[in-house]
C-alpha cells in the first residue's frame, strides 16, 4: 500500500482534480504527460477507495456507441504498455471475450453490431458455435447459436492499474495528495476557483469533479444536482475448479446475454457477475437523499445471493463445472449510475471552468480513454472527437431524483437486453418536460423521448398495430410513416417541434458576437438563416437557425439534444470575448408547431389578416403575427423541404393554436405527422442533420455545407483560419448520397460501406443516416467515402444485418425543395418532385 501525503504542497494550481479513483488518476496522468504544469489531485481517503478497488476489472473493445469504441480501444492500448512505461505491474490479462447469442434475435443484433464494427480498426468477429466451443471448452453448447468475439478483450487488476497511472502521473509532475478532503468550492468573479480543504485553500484555474459516488456531494457545493445514484453490484468468486486448472490457456471472458451475467477465469477458479432485473436490483437511495456516510471508503455492502439466484442457475446451466464449485467470496459494492449508464464527461453549462468525469458504470475500461479525451479537450479548447452522448449537459432541471432512480433501475436491469435501432425505454417517463400538446396527443401516437421531452414519432389510425414494436427490420410504424409522408407531400401536416432548444440573444454586441460565432453571415432584420458554429480546428460544433426579430435581437434555435451543449459554448464565447449581450434560454417556455405541405398557406391564411403570399412572406423570412388571435413568431422554413412555417408561441397557447389550425384545415384534409416521417422528408431533400452528417468529427467542406460558410466575410469567425487551410490542402473524403437495393431492412446510419476493388472487397466508409424513401420506393442514405469513390454513378455496397446490398451514388437531392421548385417554375422549367 502506498504511503499517503496529507499535505497540499502548493496554494495554486492550473487544474485541481477531485477524486482518486482510476478516472481521476488517469486524467492527472494524461494532463501531466501532455505537459500541463500544476496538476493537483485531491483524494479524501486513499487512491482507489469507492468503486475502483472492488471492480471486476473487465476490459472490452466492444461498444455499440461509435466513438465510445475509440475510448475502449485507447484504454486497452494504454494498459498494454503501462507497465513498461511506469515500472508498475498492472495484472492485465487478454484472453479475449465472447458474447453468447442463444436466440435468433440476438444473432440479428450481433450482425447489426458487426456492420458498425467494419469501419473501425478494432478486431471483432461473428463466430460459429464450433469456434465458441473451441475457445471455451467448458460451455454447454445446447443453446449457443453464435458468438461475438473480441480477441483483445480481457480483464485488469483495478488497484494495480490505478497505482501504475499514479506512478506515471507523478513521473510527469502531477501532485497526488491524500487524505485531503474538499470541504467547499468557491467560484471567483474571474472564473477561477477556491478549493477549500482542512489543510488550507488552493486557487485553481479549473476544477474537475471525478469523485465517483461522492460526485453529487461535490456538485451540491456549487448548487448542482448531478443525476447520479449508487447501485449495488455483486459478483461471486469460486474456489479452484479442477477442469479450469487443467486448461493449458486462460479462458476468454464470456457474457451470456440471455442469462444476464459475465463470467471469467480468476486464477484456477471462476468469477461471475450478474445484472438483476429492475424489480430485484438494489439502489443505495439513502446516499442520494442524505449523502454518502462519512468515512465510507473501502467498505462493502452485505451480499445477498437470493437476489441473484436465477442468474447463478443460468450460469450453472451454461458452464456446468460451476455446479461443483464452492463460492469463496461474494463482493457487493457500490457503482455509480447515471440515468442512461453513460458517464458525464466534459465542461458543465452554467458554471465556468467546472468540468466533470462522473457516472461511470464501467470505470475501468473507460478510465484510460476518457482521461485522454478530457485532457485533450482541456488543453486544445475543443473535444478531440464527438462524444455528445456523454455530454453532462444532456441532462437538465427535469432530471429529478425520482427520474434518476427509475432510470438507473431500468438501465441496470436492461444491461444485457437486445439493443434495437430506434430504441425506446419507458421508465421515469414522462418527465415534467412535456409540451403543451402532450395530453392531447399521447393516446394518438407512439411517443419518443428527446432530451426529457415526449415527441410524437408516428400516429395511429384504425387498423394499425399500435405501440412500440422494436425490430431490426421494418416494423409496425413502416406503413403509417408512409401515410404521413404522403400527407405532407400532397396535403398539409402538423408536427409538434416544441423540444427544439430556443435562445433569445440581445444587447449592444449581439451582431458582433454572432458574426464571430457563426460561419454564415448575420441575417437581416426579419430574416432567418441556417448557421454553423465551428470549433477552432474547423469542425462542426453545432447547427442553428438564426433569426433577427428586431434590430439587435435574435432568436437562435437548435435541436433538442443540443440545447445546453450549444448554450454552454455560446456563454463561454460571451464571457471570453467580453461581449455586452444577454442570452436567455426560452426552451421550456415556448412551444413550436410546424405546418407543412402544399396547402399550408391556404390553411394558415384563414387564421390571420397578414398577407402570407409568396410575394409578401418569402422563404426564410420571419415576423410576428397573430393566428386566431394568438401571438406567434412565424418563420417560413420547414425541415420537410415543403411549403411550411414554424410557429413559435407561449407554451400555454399550444392547445388553442393547434386546435385552431386543425379546425381551419378540415377542408384541406389536414392531419398530424411525426418525427419518423420528418426524417424521411428531410433525407429525400438532401438536408443534413447535426449529429449524423456533421458533428465534431466532420468539417463543413466534406459535409457539403459550403453554401452556409462564408469564408469571405469580414469577421474572423471561430474556425475560419483552420477551414481556409483545409480548403487549400483539399479534403480526403466527401459526403455522398446513395440509393440502395434492399429487401425488408433499411439503413439508419453508421453502417459499413464496401467497395469491390481490383484486389478485394474492402470497407471504405460509413453511412451517417438513412431510411426508406417513400417517394422513390427504395432505401436512401448519406455516407462518407474517399474522394476517388465519390462520383455520381459510383457503385458501392452497404452492409445491413450481415448482408451487403448494392448501392449507387446519385445526384442529390432525390426530391427538390418547394422553394427550388417554385424558382424553376418561374423560369419556365419543369422541376422534378
């Protein structure tokens, strides 16, 4: 055991890390190794206290999240060379791991995951039952249909790993101080922090909360309620098993997904850990209400084998030698869960220079990669790649303790369930974040969950199979979405877009700020445009619609999942640049209805005396008007690409406004449509989506966004210089538009794109989003491919559920937008629909 050093050593630091588990120590190691001076880590008891020391230590390349695979891969590569670098043994075993499929649906899931692995460098294979048995000879093969095999997987000793990272951190100049408890945090007006401890105060440029299940207590010191809850996780270790001892090499780790447990070799015995159902699993709720008991560090909970009995039985059936084994140890310890099991990593909105790396359900495999990711972000001023799924700002005031508990219970219980496309999980819903129309619409449609909001995915009609029916193939929503698509293309439809993030910006420097923030020009008064915020390296941080409502007063609108992600970026720019502006988040107070389709004007004109004609209310104009005596800010824009308006209004006016529109549109056959139809409509028009076609992994030139990027404007907007260099050097890949010849399955994004070259068929890119085109009656997708394979007419293949389907690059868009069709008509040309 290491000797502790209960001193502060210094009273100033660049970065103070609070918490000495594997994540905090990894961050200290990476920051110091990258050359940051003055890194101080404070740990209240000893390194690895909390969740780290008792973890089962599993390491895997597998993750369904595209960029989280990069985190896993980095961790494993780091752990492989850490002993050599630091001289500290880490106890790293790499016997590989196998996920077991014992149902046909699970085999589909493995094929679905394999198509997402093809364009990643990590090794992953779909293997036969024979190969599974060869690798793990002690399995009962009766139910095994296939295996998903990652040869580089394994397990590591968490204590040794943390000590090796600590040795590395010290070697590069970081200070690790413990036992030193943080008793209070004070933010100063210049954005720096005072970190109070019993040994004195340290002034820090930034603080990082890596405090594990104490993270809530640290958050509370500055008025934040981090949505985290400790879960009881048990695993069992057996005595020597003769059949295991007799093996020539270590068994791979197995994950029996139907049995919901992992199992690995531990010396000459076995270790296995189950994930109980949400009804049986246990939360440590008292810690959420009363805080973690003082003095808790390396203690464990009382074990409860009854709770995991059905999993023990499943494991004994799958690995029969377990029946004769004696249990010599049961570990029951706390792991911190966020509502969706994913950690919260990055800077926090609303508090300057406060960063978090908390909520790790799988801290050991994430520690290395997240330490590097966060270190890069801190030092470079932007994330090294896009991980919005772990952004702490995906949660907000709507994530109550009750919600967090319900979700953590569900997420733990669902740990090994089938991961379907378009997955919905229903615990804790609805939150307080419902639109004004929720009660009116909830029984008429299948709702989706978007950043706390309920939003209609698709609507029911008589004869439809209702409810949530997940599948890897076309399912119960397929025909109804086609019906809604037709509704918008031929008549008029209404969609609730209230989950949009909505900000008001005003003040003397508002124009100057937006000119610096956005790559597009600032729209004139009464106009709207689509604008992108870029990172210093020229990546697409966000896409918003910007409207200048009055001189110097703007409304900014972003997608539901990006609300606080974008707001934090804008607030930071305001503070750093000293801009005299006010920004107000109006997301929860404002409702949004979109009315779209050829009869949209006809319907809305009945409700107002304002002239809505094309000559008077042009595309991308905005104005305040009254519809049925309800005040709205109307923008002539539609993500459907058809004639349409977005109507921004007070949330309490949503029902009367919706009712007036529906009544006015009776003659025109007005009806509802949902986000699935909206997605099909936007894809046919070639509209890009943030988070799919563009994000912090892509620049606007390769994404085909040149139209919105004004490199010749006077303002030196963020990312401008980097983009000029990218343009000079030329891009290496490009977003293309594909049609596919498929059967009962459609692309949705992140599938591998193959090319049949001279030598062999290889993976050359990936799709970003896709769907069935109801207009063309075939599948449609966006994909990134190398420049030399990006020409119209190029033949490629897209892998879906283990099969490669023919694909052709076509000229985009498949369907021209309504404003373009009107323009061509005026010129006397006949546009294609």
